C-alpha cells in the first residue's frame, strides 16, 4: 500500500505538483514557520532579555517573531501554489507576512497587558484568525468563496482557545491548544486551498503565468536554489517532527509512572538508545523528502537512499546526544561528538550515491567539510548561551548547501559524460 501511494505521487504524468505532496508541503510550511519563530526566539534571547522585553515591549517582540514566521510561511506556500496551479494569487506573500506580523503583535499585546482569563481566548482566536483573514482578502479575486480560508483559521483559533481557556487538559492545556490549533490551521487551510484554487475565476491568471509557460518551467526541474532550500527544509522538518513527537510523548504516556521509570533506567544504563531514536526520527523524515526532491530536480533515482540515510542518522544520533550533554565532555570529545553527527550520515549515504552516480564517493567529503564548518560556527558563538544550538542548526544549513551543491555538480557531470558517450555509441 505504501509503495503504491509513493508511486502515484512520483510517477504522476501530470507535470504539476500532485495534491498529496502539495498537502505535505503546505503542512510542512507551518512546521517550518513555527521552527523559524523558535529559532528567532533563541537568537533574540542571546541579544536581549527575551522574557523581560517580551512583556515590556510586546509590539517589538511580536513584530520580530511574526515576521520570522510569516516570511517562511509565505515563501513555502507561494512556491507550492505556483508549482501546482501555475500562479500565485496577487499579494499573497505580502498578505501572509503582514497578517502574521499583525496577528503576533495582537497576541503579544493581549496576552501581556490583560491578565483576565478571557484574554487568552481572544488572543488565540485572533492569532489564528487574523492570518487566515488577510489571506482570504487577497484570495477573493481568485474565488468568491475565499471566506472559507478565514473560517478554517478562525475555527482553529476557537478550538485552541477553548482547550486553553477551559483548562480541559489540566496543566498542559496550553501545549495541547498549540498542537491541535496548529494542526487544524495547517490541514484545514490546505484542504480549503485545494478546493478554491482548483476553480479560479476566468481571466484571473496573470499573463506571465500562462499554462504553457508554467508547464515548461515545471518540466525543466527544480531551480538549484530552490532544490537546496528544500533540501535544507527537509532536514529541519526532521527536527520539527522530533519536537512534535516529544510533545505528544510528554502529553500522553511520557509522564506515567511506568514510562518514567523506564526512561530513568535507559538514561542511566543505555543512554545511547535516546540518540538512536532521535537521530532515526530526524533522518527518516528528511530522507523521505530527499528522493522526491532529486526526482523533481533531475529525474534522478537513488536506490536505498531512505534506508541508508535513516541508519546513518540514527547512529549519528549517539553523537548528537553526547554533544547536547557537552558539559560532561572535554573539548576534544565535544569536537568528536559534533563531527559524528554530520559525518556518519554522509558515510552511509555515500554507498547508494556511489552506485547511482559517477564520483559518488565525493559524498563522504561533504560530511567532513560540514563537520569542520559546524565546529567553526560553534567557536564563533561560544559567547552565547546557545552555542551548541547554533552549531547544529547553522551546521544543518551548511550541510544542505554543501550536499545540495555536490549533488547538482555530480548530476551535471554525469549528464555531460552520457552526452559525450552517446555519439560514440551511435557511430559504432
């Protein structure tokens, strides 16, 4: 069943983006947007007293976090819309960025200046609703039923506010509200967009985005910059998935007495197990997206990529957990742990890459170079409280740029070799 589903997605004759990967990318856009806001929070906390400034300057902090969230959301959603439908509604990106900034400021002001119980109800509803409302306004030109976008976002906010306001989940109501509200927002708006964009008003598609031009652009494959950006996005979606799974684990069985004792036992005797699980989750999620990206870029298929990547990242997770507990390590051990996180996956990925493309052995070098870059990044941020966080995150960006570039170069080299050999075969 799983193989049939994947074949329907990747082997679809329609050059446009299939509705299933469209929904995956749409939902992932919200995950990456939340992660961008989280990343910005970590950065701001090193530059300012985050909690003090948040409560004393909610307009300023809300704008910063809102812009980080909105820009990531607008970029990914805009790409998905153009890839599937051949055009992006006019002012969609601007409305998304501005709407998110306004929504975040409103949430920050209400939640910090008013302490009554009703304030969080209004703040949550406003945050989810304002974003969707701004998007629905610019979508009105495309489809008169655009109010459904606003309804989907507002409904997510109402459900989230009810969970938080009623305290139905005891002390964890806020986390439940955040997870369920965000899931409803992402899935609900995605489903609505599939319906609305499939039936645009006549004459609304811009001339520059005619159907033939759009299809030609799609058939030409992903642009190198787009490919590298989504390659990095796959890595960070692995982190988003890990964080979401950790949250659900904590909210469900993670705090039960039996599981708590089991966790304590593993931590004391087999702490490497946590590394295998964390690395495996990050690696599996990122590896699931990467074969699709390869095929979108240049019709390249690398067999056993998901298996090799998952094993490599799982083993690398042992280095990750040690590096995250780096206060117990010497400087040399810290360097080794960080290097393991970036080198081991590249080592395992080299095997299928070598079999699929000439010069694939160079893939191992990408892990070594990334590890060196990550170590240098950590030394530049050792004045902050989050040096390890920056080393892993910026190292991930460096890894995406390096590995994505190497993949493009290897594919280009292979195409040139095949074109050179082809005339010789015909002549013979």
